[in-house]
């Protein structure tokens, strides 16, 4: 367990786990990548998102 083994509190261990699970990158460090990742499994939804976002 990260918290006990490394002396981190819950929030710090969640932050570290998020980076680890995101290929070593901060989860919210790049908002464009965060948005693009939302459409990996369903790329056809990107055009709908863009259309709705314009309004």
C-alpha cells in the first residue's frame, strides 16, 4: 500500500496512483489530451461533441 509503505497521505497516494495509471503523465496536466482520451473508444462522437460545444 502506497500510503503506509511510503508515508503518503490518502490524497498524495491518489495523485501518485493517477500518474502511474496515466503512463507517467499527470492526469490533468494536458487538458487537450484529457479531452481526446474521452473519444478513443467512440471517435464518431467527437464531431457531435464539437457541434454541441459550439453553441
